[in-house]
C-alpha cells in the first residue's frame, strides 16, 4: 500500500472527526454498555467512570471492546487489564465537564490549529477559562493521578498516562498494550 499524501491524510482526519462527532451526537451509552463496564471495573473505578458524559462513556466502551477483539485468542494478554485500559483511558476528562460541542471545539483546535491549542493548554493549568484545554491535552496524566488516588496498579497508570502518541511517541520500550489501546482509540 502506498503512503497517503498530505491532502489524503487531511481528508482522512476530517472524515474520522466527522464520524466521531456523529457518534458523539447519536450513539448512546446503553444498559448493555453499563453492564459491560460494570463487569470489568470495581466500585471506585465505576464511580469515576460514571462521572463521564454519556458520549465519553460510549467511546470508552467501544475502545475497550475493540481492544478485546484485537487480543481475542491471544492468551498472553490479560483480558481484564485490557478492558480496564479501554474503559479508563479517558477518565481524566471527568474534570473537563464538556458537552459534545465544547469537545468538538477542542478537537478542531487541536488538529487544525495546534499552535494555538498548545499555547492555551500549556497556560491553562491554573487559568479558569483555559483549564479545559489543559485537561484535554493532558487528560492521560490527569486520569492517572485520579486513578492513583483509588489504588490502581502502576502498570495501568503508566499506560493511561502515556496513551496519547502525540505527546508520548512510541519507542522500543512501549508496551504492546499501549499500542493496542492507541489503535483502538484512534478509530472511534
């Protein structure tokens, strides 16, 4: 397969973002999704997870299910750990308090105006107006800190903290679980 041109990559990125927006608007977090999440998360994790807006919970359930599909029949993987990673990877976003529309603005800025997004995010940690940019950009690290407070394992924390390849590019020491998470996350 030939590599995509810059224009083709941009169109593919736009198409992916449009599909994400559509799913955020119309895909619903169902009772079956809740049962799925509850079968892998403990009470404290579920309490955090339930603070996410419905569209983020749905996204996390889809990512977890994609991860389980990716490891199906591969006995070297811990199914519970993989499901937890998928379900909890965006848990830092509980502090954003976004609607699908405010999240869309953040995503558009991140992908199409990265310089401005980075300036707002990097200066936003203690700024009341731009804090959601900071949390959006650093939600992996924010989520790992939240999960650490409830006693999550260090391996889960490490992968969640670094699950954004734009901030933490893959290296030779990148766990395969993180690569599977990032692949599942990037397709929904």
